[in-house]
């Protein structure tokens, strides 16, 4: 059995008993039932993921996957391809937006070179990669997630770097949604009208040339994906296999999440959607995954920036469940309805 198959086989349904216990505790905390809205739902989901009625989050890690894309040679980005390597150096020096936001929320950043300077095939002319290479990249992502969990990480996040990578992401979303390229393609780094029209045409051509089959997620990845998108998919699968929550960043991470979900639908409950990007295809991807974003800040940077911000909310949800006093502990009277609700022992 391959590393990928082993990871998929280890993904378990969320722990219903832990979720029930977390839900029951939420109903005893000093607030009206449901008053903290999605923070309550997040804490209950965390309980199911971690199999702990009161989940404790500690080390937080952002995994940034970086790679180059052959389609960048066709002018789909406002920046030249060498910026990928330059930004990777910036990440390692601690000077990028993700470094600032990771420090702000107390997360560490790990950068993986999935193919910097060694681009995928140009998807407008043929497949991005062979299936074997796609599997290899996914397995690198799985290994990275498992390594971070083994080092004590209890909350992972995905990030990306790759000039031109909104083009393969659009192609992936188009393949799974069966929507026309124009409905899932945005302006990425802020391209001109002329570049945008070229980008839409290239996504359409990539779909026509490669015929990605949404029933074959690995095939979609190999046909129109990217090495870093494969790594993101692997990180999601690895996190789920290790019983660890994973925060999905923006559009590129959403494309990776679609690949992961196509390979193993059971991984979806382990995901938290950090935010809704201004990239039009991101909302489509989130709808396909059935995920509701935590934030909507008009972000379109990638790197894991939105995911880092969402980590703070997820950690706050866990702390509310763990640290907030119950009515009995605080000597506060419950509402009539809460007082009549049976509590789990």
C-alpha cells in the first residue's frame, strides 16, 4: 500500500461522543445557548477532530508549498516567474506578510520547495505532470504534515507561493464544477484586461487539451494542477490522517482542498475555511466543499495569510470551551430553558 493509500485509510469520521460532550458543555457555560454562534460550532468540530471533549491547541504551523508553473510563460501574471524563488527567500528571511501574521498569532512557518525553478508542463499545451509525479508531490505534503504533528503541532494551515498558480487553480475548479473558465477565473496578481482575457482563454484551452475528469481527482491534478497544489492536498490528507485540524487559506489552497476531497471525502470535516478570497473561483470551490469561510477581508495574496488570521479565531473558540466558567462554577442562574435541559454526565 502506498503512502497516499495508507494516509487515506487512516482518516476516521469525527468522534461523535467527543462532539456531544463539547456541545453539552457549551450549553452550561455562562451565556445564552448559542450566543457565541460559530465559535461554539468551531469548538465542537475541534472536539470531534481531536477526539477530546475539551480540545487543547498548542503549537500552530503554516505549511507553505512553493513551485513554478509552465503556463507562466504565457503572461498570466503581473510578475515574472523568478519572483517565486525571490519570495521563498523572503519567507525564509521572515520578511513576508505571512511571517508578520504568523508571528502575530504565534505560529511557525515552514516552506517546502515543491518545484521552484522546475516548472510544471504548460497546461495550455499538455498535462502539467505525470500521475506518478502528482502522487509523489501529494506524498511529500502528507509527510510534511505528519512531521509537524510529530513535533507537537496541533493546528496546521496551508499556504502557497507560485507565480501563475491562479491559472491551474482556475482549471481545477472548472474541472470539478463543470463551469466555464470565465466563471472561475480571476485577476490573480492584478493583471490588465488584456492579460485577463488571455488567462481565461488559456484556462479554456487547458481544459480542452487535457480533458480532466472530475471523477478522477489524481488525474485532474496531473492534467492541470501544480506541484504546490499537490503538496497542499497532501498536507490536508496528512493532517486528517493524524487527527489534526487544518486551516485552508485562499484560492490555491481551495484548489488543493478539492483534490484532497476528491481523493478522500472523509478529510473534509477536518478542514476550516479561513476566508473567502476575491478570486471568483474561490467561492465556487468552497461551495463544492461545503465549507463556510470564517473571514471575508478581500484578501488575494495567498501565502497562508488568511489562514494565519483564522488560526487565532479557532484557538479562541477552543479557549472559550476550555476556560469559560459554567453557570454552576460561577454561581450564575441559568435561563429556565437551560435549567430544564438534561446535561451529560
